[in-house]
């Protein structure tokens, strides 16, 4: 299969020049016409600092928040995938009860603002549940080595309840959208594939695992990538429950330095780098899958 590069037309050039002109005007107004005292020199000091006693360079608030955002997004994404696939499979289940339960969950989550969900899960669910289970006390009483691993992969024992609440909130919210993507991907597989699997004597579980899901995954990958990126962006909302992620740390730095625009431009760039890197990675995966599909199609057409 040959892919031809689209030709650049005159209208494309005009639109591009208009966008560049608008961007230049905004930059001019922001950096030259705005009566604002820029202080970019403080940004590096809040990213890395040198330990006075040891002389070792260590991460500071913004980089610490950036790392926390990455950890929060990874764990929330993994849990959201598990929830989304489970609920998505329930959405296409032949059993009415499973379909009703999954539909209720999806509609309840998708029609509730994320900010409200954060408060519900933290103050009414996680705060009560984790306190009853003694999660924070368990990690506080654990050995220093266990606390070290918990702090590295999750958060410090003093913030573990908030961190887990943030993971649960993001996962439940994104899981509802992933569930619909899974449902749509499964239903997009041709009916003939289902009939062929049944003709081979496969039960529903093997049919889904061996035939349907591998094909549906290729269909689901682009919208799933969009939801992964949304998870990173939505992670900023959990700053309201004192999770020390990037937005929370940026607010702390801004309050102490009054460098408002510098901080917001900096963290916007950090979010952009993280989301763009994920987008490029997913794009490579899509190209690889498309190339594999083209090779398989060519092989089927030419024969062994």
C-alpha cells in the first residue's frame, strides 16, 4: 500500500500565515506590551537545587511535582484500563444484569463533574474506607525500607491516602470513557468474525480472547491514546486534595514568588512535553500495527 503525501495548497499557506501572525501578536502583547516584571531566573531554582551540606544537586518543587504527576497518571491509567475493559465487556454481555450495571456506572460517572467526584471519593469514600482499613497507619508503622519503596512508587506515608484517592478518582472517571471505547471497538468488528469463531466451535470467552479483542484493539488504540493523555491533564484537578503534583507545587511556588505567568508557562510546557511524548509513542505503535496489517494483507493476496 502506497501512501502519498498530500499537496500543500495556497489556502493552507494562507491559514498557516494567519495562525503564525496571531501567535506572533499574542507573543508580542505578552512579552512586550504587557506591563509585567518578568523574573525567569527563579524557575531553575525551583526545578533543581544544590544541597548545602553534601553539594549534591537534587530535584526541587516543580520537578518533584512533575514526577508525582507521572506516577499518578501511570497508576490511574493502569487502573482505568482494568475498569474500562471489565465494564466494556459487561456492556456487550448477553446478560441483561451486566449490561444494566455497566450502563448505570457509565452514565453516572460521565454525567458528574470531575471536581464533584474528587470530593465524593475523598471525603465520603476514600477518607472513610482508607481510615477504616488503616492504610496510612499501616504504612507509617512499616519498616523504613518499605516506606522508601512506597514513597518511590506512590507517595510518602503521610500523603498516601490522598494519593490513592486521586488514583481512584481518576481511574473511575476515565474508566467510564474507556469502557465506551472498548464497547465500540468490540462492536466494530465484523459480524462474520463472530460467525467464523462460532463455526469453529469456540465458546464466547475464547472467541473474545482469540479473535475479537485482537482486532478490536487496533480500532481502540487511537481513542485510548486520547484518554491516556486526558488522564495526564485531568491529574491536575486532584491538587485540591493536597496531592503534591505539578499544579499543586506550581501554586505553592507562585504564592511565594508572585511569578504568575512564568510559572504557568513553565508547567504548561512540562505538561506539553509529557503529553506530546505519549502522542508520538502511540503514533509509532499505530504505524507499526498498520505496517503489520499491510504486510498480512499483501501476503494473503499473493499467497505463500
